[in-house]
C-alpha cells in the first residue's frame, strides 16, 4: 500500500476537521447531563409574635431553592397567617386558594403578560432540554409536530411544579454545655467591633436573648403539587394561550383562575438542627442560617424519600467509578439504593425513563454536601460527589439518571 501524502492545505483542512469533530463530541457528551427537573416555589410562614420572626424572614429570603430543582418562585416569599400549627393546617390551603397561587404558577410557565394576556413557550423550551436548533426550526414552521413537542414537554414539566410552605420556628433551650463556646465565640466578635458598631449591638443582643441556654431551629414543611392534567392543559391551550395580545384570551384566563388547583402531597417536620462549635467563628445571622438551611434540606430529603412524585433525579457523572453529585443533603446514606434510568425520547418529544440497573453508595465515599459542611471541617465534605457500586444491571454510561428507591 502506498504512502498517502497531503499538501499543506490538505493537512490544515484535516486538522481543522478533527478539531471540529472533537468539539462536537465533547458538546454531545455535555448535553447528556441535561435532564428535565421538577420546579419549586418556596415560601415561609411568619409568626409575628414568635421570637426572632423578622430575623428568620430576612434569612429565609436568602436561602436558595433546592439545587436539584428549577426555581419557580413568585414575588411573595413570606406570609403571616397563623400562630399555631392547627391554624397553619387550615390557613395554608386558604391562602393558596385566595391568592390564586396555582394560576400564577401556570402564568409564570408561559411568561404570561398580565396586562395583555400574551404568552410564549420560551421557559418550557429551556427547561424541556430540547435540541435548540431542532425545536426552533419546528416552531418557526409553526408545524403541528413542533407545537406537540412543546405541549408534551409542558405536560411533564408543569405537572412537576411544587410549592413548599415552610413553618420555621426559633426556640430557646435550657442550659447547654455548648453554650460556653458559643458565648466565647460571640464575645470574640464583640471585641473586634467599635462601641457604636451596629453588628456589635446585634451580637450583644443575641447573647442577652440566649441567656443561659442555647437555641434550636425547627422547620415544618408542607408540600403541594400543581394539578395540571390533560383536561386543564387542553382547555388552557384552546382558550387562553396566544403569542400576541388578545383581550378575549386574557379574560378567559382570568375567569379560569379559580379552576387551577394545588394538590396536597404531604408534610415533614425536622428534628431540629444542632450547630457544632465551628460555627462560633461566624456571626449570629450565619449561625441561624446554617440551622435553617440544614433543617429545610432535611425535610426536602425526607419528602423525596416518602413521596414518589417528588423524587429527585440526578445524572451520573462517571461510570468508572460510578459517581453522581448528590450526597448527605439529599439524604444519601449507606442504606440508600438508586435505580439507574435511561432517558428515552420518542418522535413527539415525550420522555420516558427505563430502569437499567440498581446502585448503592460506597460506605466511606458519601459526599457531605450540607450547607457550610466544608467550613465545619466535616468528613468527606470536599469529595464533590458520592461514589456508588453496582448492585445489578448491565452497562451504564455518563448522563444516565439515578432516582432513589425504597
């Protein structure tokens, strides 16, 4: 066989072609980690007469939506509705209904303009994880298939819209051995501040409030799901959806507001977060923030475990070893088991999940990804992922999804 010889231009062309092929290959691999996720609107119940109600409210608005879900927050984040758990159980559904929260969540999905009634599919396209060029082309043609693709995505995405209503309380406890390092740490903060410093006064006030005891944060989380069935979907697209201002469709949506509903799924109460001595190096606001964040994460993890409709999916990062970016924050323990799912998309864009195997965490390689775990110096806080081993199944590949099973 003769030796192939290429000119300078031919060699340059081949090199550029290889670079482009490699770039496409890498892009294709990164796209496999995209997946459709649930969406969350998270709000807090504020009890005006409870200690530190205002402080808790300021802390809550800084807390992000759980990172395995899309942020579907509305403008209202804090609600004052009751002074007891019994009142909360009665007042929460009434608040959600009276303020048409379900219809507002639907309106956000379609970027609905409240003044004109105009809607679009941009958010569904973004969260539906379609091939951008393909869906843009279909929509440009206004084809039936293009519309069906997005409407099918809406069925799956909108039906996985959740509301987390969090009743957060901050209570003082009796004398505790942990108090001594707490007061010592706060005293160090005071020593660093000027007499007129606002933060110094806040720290002194915190020590006075704590007195001879400690504190505990409890979070009671109520979970609701947006009811988006085939009948409501068909009615919305037929009577309310339009990409141009339309007074008739605007009136139709307004008249339907009361027909959109939220379904109660369940609730979970945290056992109360304990803060280790490491936190004494932080200001009081951060100490409470850590307690609140961990209590809320604890509730979310338990709700995921208890209710299939709320289960989180996460992609496999690698297969040798098997890894995924979930950890203690998502409730991963040595006893956890996860099904490995292959994502299958039909010609209409409808997504199905096929189980291809089961994995379990490696006991000493569970990532501690709880809030501020690195600063605490917690074991395995810097892993960056949890390592798993195969229990059953065939070949896995990066980008497959995993979901916890009981």
